[in-house]
């Protein structure tokens, strides 16, 4: 897995959307348990670095080599090894991805 980071305002907007979802829908319940319940507010140190709690470092397999992936309003924190794996696609996967993106953006 990886770690997701939201500015407080974006997280609050997401929480409001989640709160409006059907309370007893099994997918919503599973999402809240897996994603929302794991959320923690991270502190900044004196140098402005984000202090990642040990539980999240372990969850995302963050050790020495990590990277940030900007995602618009959010960011993802990856171990370099997992990032490299996630970026690999075979020819069929790449063709499917290109088709899906073209359809999504109506290109």
C-alpha cells in the first residue's frame, strides 16, 4: 500500500462527502473502516518535514527511499520499490490504459 496525504481543507471536504453516503451500505462501511479510520493528523518538525507515524510507515513499507507523487489536491507517499512496481504495465495493460484515458478525457 501507500500513504495518502490531504491538506486539512481537502480532507474535510472528503469527510463531508463520505458523511453524506448511505450509512449501512456495505461498501461505504468497508471504505470508512479501511480508509477513514486509519487517518491521522501528521505534525511538522522544525525543518518543515512531515512526521509520519510508525504505523503508517509500516503500512506503506516506507523505509529509506521514498518519493512523493503529487495528485492535484492530494499527494501520495510511496516506497521507491513499490512505486516502480506500480508504474509497470505490459503492452495489453498500456493499450487498455490509453483507451480508458482517451475515453475519460474524450480525446
